[in-house]
C-alpha cells in the first residue's frame, strides 16, 4: 500500500479484527482497511491539512473504532464503522494552539455512559512552541465542551492522563501526571483535572510527587537515531489502571509506580541500556497485571531496533 503514513488499531472484537488507517498526503485522502480480509472499509477526502492523527480506544468515542484527527480547525473523532462515517468535531482549536506543533495527544476520563453515548471527558495535547525556544507545553481541552484550552504547564519533559485510584465504572475526571526538571533532578507530579462549570476544565495544584532516583544512570546520554517525529517528548509517560511508567528516553531508564490513595509508590526501576524510541502499555495475558512494550534503538545499527517488555505483577 503506497501511503505517506499509517496507523493500526487494537484488535476490535473476538475475531481479532484489526484496521489499518492510511493517509495519502498528495491526494489528502484517508483509507481504512480491514486487515484479515484485506478489504477497504471506507475512504475520507480531507478538506484541510492534517496536523496529527492517532487511534483512540473504543471507550473514547461511542464504543467503536475511533481515530483522532487534529487539523488547524480542531479535533475530530472519526468512526469509520458508523453508518455515517463523517468526522465529528469534539473541540475547536483556539488561537492559543495555533502555530504549535502537536507531538502527542490522548484522552481521559469518561462520562459514565454506555455504547454509542460513551465519550471521554478531556483531551491532553503536548505541543512545542517555536516562539519560546521549542519548550514542551501541556494543554487540556474539554471534549464536546466550550473548547477553552487550559495550559497545564509551559515547560515540561513529558505527561499523560491517568485514572484516579478506586474508580469503578462511574463517570470520572482523570488525573494529569507530568515530569519536570528541578535543578539536576527529575520530579514526577500528579494533579487532578476538574470540571470548571458545565463545559470547561481546570486543574488543581500538585497533589503528590516523587523524585526519580537516577543514581548511576545520571551521566548516561544515549544518542537518538534520526526520527521522523523528532525527539519530543524527552520523557515518555504511560499509564494503565493504577500502574504508571516513566521512561527517560536518553538514559534508557524505566521507572514504574503504583498510584494509590497515599501517592506514588515505586515498584520497579530498570535500565535497558538503549535509547527508547517508543513505548505502550497493555494487560499481559500470560503473566497478568500491566505490561509495557518498549521499542529501543540499536547502537550498532541506527536503522534497526530492539523490542523488550516488562511485566508488573503487582499492578
């Protein structure tokens, strides 16, 4: 398939159906394939520039296949399996986000409803701002709200949304976890994202934090390979349930915490000995608990890579 880029979904049903979304930049066209049957599901003709796109879990949008499309106009949920698969705008892009490069996007929280009424509560964007020397900023925007973006931080190393401890199937707002530099130290901070009125969001002061013990790895600085998406964020933050994983990419340092009612509790710390390109969390069907899959650079061959996994049974 000749395409400018492609992303793949999770397995969407018991039959293992997976969907490949391809973007043809020259034609401004997106095509979705069902991989097991190798058939085209739907095509979308873009009418504006595509700044960022990713697969979202079904919980983010109507409990079905959902891709997030970010354009100069705003953020759109695109559900290719719907009878009317037209992208639906969930937030508008205001002047505070114009001209900034989006390096990461995710959604968190839930309205507590089921099926086609299911929807996230807030979106988080990590952007770089050339006007401030390329610092990484974190912004929060309500899903299907007033689209008033809130700057959570204007100089961070990485961030993610995570689930508050003890949450069941009811509606909830997520927590915002982010990493900042304090002198020579790296500090993990957690704040709560709150509803500010009916359609807006805000955030609290830091509720808990933890110092990353770099120890003998403090002087490590692995050279990153050439990456099409650049090297932002410098620190990857991932969450699944109550397990939080922080990865200092240039040091190959992987740190895992359990997020409980009393704060962040360290459960594991390892060094993988390579620059970390990307990482994703999932539930381990073999070991049980949360597992992180890590794509690492190969120092001997910059065009090659290595894949490793860590399972946190305490999760």
